[in-house]
């Protein structure tokens, strides 16, 4: 049985989300990203792609507030798009490898 490697962070950024989707360049390093939507009641939706990627509440990955998720970034993705269900929660994005 293979053992899991701890997540090793490479670079981070904070995105101030809003109720309009916006794309932000991903930080360099690693094939994965750790995502954390700030604690509160607002859900954040994210999508990965090129500079024109857009997140939507119907087709994008849903992030529950206060829960950390680690996902593998699609190979061609250079940007992350985020949109909030309400208000402007912060989205913490840390690129790296592990898990």
C-alpha cells in the first residue's frame, strides 16, 4: 500500500471573491492546489482553465466555507476563476504537491 505524502506548499495567493466570476493567474509550482474558502456562510465556486475561464454556481467546483480541499490542477490550466454565492469571502489558494 502506498503511503501519502504531506502537502508541500510552493506559493500562495488570496482572492477576494464577489458575486461576479473573475479569473486570477495561478501561482507557480506544483501540480496541486489547496483551496480554503474563509469561514462564514458563503459558498465559493471555482473553475480552472485559461485566462478567460469563468466559474458558475451550476457547473463549477463547490467549496464549503472553512473546509480545506486539495485538488490536482488540470495540466493546461493557468488561471483559477472564483465566484461567491453572496458577499465577498476570501479564497486562499496554495499551490504545491503531496497527498
